[in-house]
C-alpha cells in the first residue's frame, strides 16, 4: 500500500534518529571487530567467552560495554584492576559508527544518489527504512559488510598478525551470494562484458584479480633474498585488495588500488620517520569509505 508522506520537519527528525540508530549498530559492530581482531588470530573463540580484562580476567560489565561511552566513563581503565584500556577500542567503535551513519545519509536516505545510477526515487528514512525498500537496504548492508571486513583485517594487520582464512572465506562467500542473487548491488559494471546474465559475477572476479594483482608483484619481489616476513605483510594487502574488488567490481577497484598504492607509500615513509607503523589496510578502509560516499562524483571523471 502507498504510504503517506511525512511533514518535512518530522521527516528530518526521523532521518536523524534513524541515522543515529544505524550509527549505534555500526559502533556495536566495531566493538565486535575489536574482539575478532584480538581473538581469532590467537585461535580463541569470538562467541563463547564474554569480553574480559586480559590482566585480571574479570568479565566486562554490560554497562561498561557500551561502545565508546563505556570507555569514556571508565576513563580508559579496567573497573576492577585499573589496567589501562587502549583507546584503539573506542576509536574503532567510533569510526565504524560514523561510517554507518554517513553511509545512511549519503546512500540509504537518498535512494542511492551517490551511485553511478540511483536505485530508486524514494528518499528519506521513512520511505527507505521504515517502509522498507529491499534492494536499497541490501545494498547498504553489502557496503556495511565490506567496511566491517576491511576494518577487521586492518586491525589484525596493525597487530602484525596474519589475517585468518576464516575472515577471507566469509568475505568472499558474501560477495558470491550477492553476485548470484542481487547483481544490482554492482551499479558500475564494466561495459565490455557482453554476458548479460553473468556481468556481475565476472565483474566481481575481474575486480578481485585487479585489486590483488599489484600486491602479487610486490610480494614476489619481497619474497626474494630471505625477506619472507615482508611477503607475509604483503599477503594481507593482497587479500584485502582482492576483497574490495570482489565487492565493488573492476572499475572502482582500479581507482581505489591506484590511490591506495600512492597513499600506502606516503604513510610508510612518514611512519618510518616518526617510528610508528600505520597499517596500509587502515588506509584502504578510509579510501573505500570515501569512494562509497563519493562514488558518482569520482566515477564521472575517472571512468571508461
């Protein structure tokens, strides 16, 4: 049934409330990603044991486990033993919350106006969320999943750990599912693919290959002369680049990969001077979010 439009002031308030709600969900996901990044490379369960202080072993209370706010109220210390809690936990939660909030405003509430071709003329939370527009909600969830996977991988890489294959397998499984069931989630298809029913899967495959290919070359060079540790670090970049390509397709992955290689070189040089490491996967996460938010504007001058 057709729904009644809301007064403009009410619609704006509903947009804000919905965006804050989605941002809170993003923060909760960020909290879970902190657990995944710490436990999974160490072979620990991410489900069965509650969050706890690694020093005293006390479970974190529910009221202290609220994303961002819990860390602020505790002033960055364990309530039981006073052990410092890294601000990284709150920063990751805040970053994911802001990403989900911005993506809601730019993509979900505009009917996909940030994309090369909008999915619908519906706009606002009332028309897209509370009167659910299935394709648009699935697209928003797809891009949210991409940002979540990338953040988990970036945190693992920041800790100088190898990205577990379980994360990689889950990420590619979601991409395969979307290419098969909801190909409209690939709005910028490569024009010279002439297989109508297979455009999305082929484009995702080409995107994954392109996203990984620069790091295959870097890894091959790094693997010589006894520098196997360098190859292990490059492996993480290779996997992350392939996942971005699998989720966004060939043309977006080309743009992101070029920007990423330049930005990664700059951050590595700066990190060497200040003696602090910044994972290149964190740079990839930021570039991917920027591309999602400004996709249409970026695609217009940089496309083929």
